[in-house]
C-alpha cells in the first residue's frame, strides 16, 4: 500500500518559500491555518539532532497574522485575551492566550504591538480572523480586522545569532526575547523578532513581500554555509522536550488556560475588559479538574500518536496522551498528557494505551528537566 498523498490546492495555501522547501527535499506536510507546514526533511530525528547543534531555516508562513487596526484596536485585542496588555510597548511581542466567554482557549498567539492602534496576532491553527471580525462587528468597535499576506521565516538553532550577525551585522544580537525591530533587506524594512517555536533560540522575520522572499531565503542560506545551515520545521521531539504545547493537539476550545498550564499569562485580578476573565477567575476559584503534564513513557520508541491515547491507573480513567515522541537525549518516550485530578502528581505512575500496547509512564513537571539536571538532582 502506498502512503496517502495530501492533495494540494488553493485551500492548502503554499508560501513564497515553498519552492525552496521542496527543492530541499521536504518529506512531509501538515495543514496549519489552511496552509502547508513541513513536518520533516531528513527525518524527524535527524532534523532534531541538527536543530539542537546547528541552525535551520523554517518556512512558517502558516503562522498567519491577524491585523487589528483603528481607534478600538487595543480594546478589541485586550477583550480577546486574559493577559493584561496595558504595559506592552511598541516593538514588543507577548505570548497571550485568547479565551472565550466560557473560558475556552480560542488560540495562543504571539501578539505584536506595531503601534498604539495597530497589532498583529501571530496565530496558531484556528480561525482567529473570523472570531475577531465577528467581535468587532457584534460589539460595534471601530477596528479593522484583516489577514495580510505576511509569511514568517524562522531562523532557529544555537547558531542562529551567528548566522543572523553574518547576514545583517552584530546589532542583531541585541534584540531581546520577543522584542522586534526593522530589518532592511533590498531597501525594504521587514520586522525581525527574537522568537520562534523551539527552545534552541533564534529569530523570526515577518516577510511581507512575496517578491523578495526567495532572495531573502537564498541570502540567509548563503550566510549560513559556515554554520551548517539546514532546512527545518517545528520539530515534534524538540517541542515536547521543551514543553511547547500545540493548539488543536494538546489544547482545544474545550480547555481553559489554567488546565493548559498557562496560569502565568492569566491576569485575573486586573481591571481591564477581557471576555474570558470572569470565567477563568471562577474556574481558578473552584479549582481545575485536569491539567497538562509531561509523561515519560517506558519502553521502545512508539508508533506516533495521531489520536489521543487513553490513560488509566488499573481501574479509573486518568486522562489522555495528546502528543508523544522518542527522545534520543532523554533516552525514553516523552509525551504531553491531559491528566485528571488525582493523577497529576509528578512521580506518579499511570498506564497508557498506546498503539503498541499498554505502557507504564511516570508523570513529570513541564517543561521536562534536562537529563543532566535529573542526574545532578539524583546525586544531590
Ligand atoms: N511564532 C510566531 N507565531 C506563532 C508561533 C511562533 N504562531 C503560532 C504559534 N507559534 C503560537 N504559539 C506559541 C506558543 C509558545 C511560544 C510562542 C508561540 C513561545 N513560548 C515560550 C516558552 O514557552 O518558552 C515563552 C513565552 C513567554 O513566556 O513569553 O515561544 O512560535 N511568530
């Protein structure tokens, strides 16, 4: 039987970088924001080792920008999130859970403040554009909501600073985490931020000129030659090790931000207007019923988790695994699980119904501590 093929069409939008992604041998795609997103090049494990040692270019054009502009733009964006945005400066990005009136997670974007009356929500995989448009019209707000063509290009890995400094000069090293500034390439000012969906460090360039996209890619590729630059994409193993949850996989509209471990981005005592704040405050007061934790699952590498795996303790349902991967650096399978109350204590042992049979697993805090740290802790 041959592997299923993803039929690409106008609905599965390509990006201006797609020709390079394909020339460099993309091995698989997923669909994210109705758009192509590579899942591996030389294999997820080979990509992982390379990402953790060198530097990669990622076509993350699927991280769409929802632009909110106008006199009520700040009010609309604040209504959508439970994070207090009042202290955010122009030129700063923040990770901000979007929450509906029932406390459900709508998305978990990076919010970029471009001007007092202009924001970009760099969204995960859900239709925030429609949600924002509906809110603006329903509430009669003076804010224009659009989805401009902007395709982020990420430079990720421990050598990302060296590559970017070789390409654009040493000043790039001064950008702070989640800060952004203009970056001139071929007489056009792009936005460049220190961000990206890995824990290896790096930058994202918000490419808003399709006609310059391939030139920019080629320029970075050439600058990256001394640093063993390679093609890459968000990496399943690295992101689980690093505790980066994927909206739609590890959390959905059915989950509130407290269950997702996003407490530190929920400012429930503030006086700002936020659609979801009262619901989340109520949930906090009552106490959550489940929470995301890490799991170390014993045994050999597992068949990938494409639908949640159930968890139990021998008698009761304990929750579900939503993502799992073999971690070469940890020497075990690492996973995210939504665990019911009574089963979420680190160190607790649960049973997982994997596609390869039942496996024991140990509950862990997120992010996972690195294997070296654990050994040090064990010796202490
Ligand atoms: N970059 C940009 N857009 C994005 C993503 C991105 N849109 C989709 C998706 N990723 C949005 N979700 C996240 C989730 C986590 C982070 C960024 C975007 C992230 N979190 C840091 C962490 O968990 O260590 C820290 C966040 C903080 O504390 O401020 O980076 O990657 N443009």
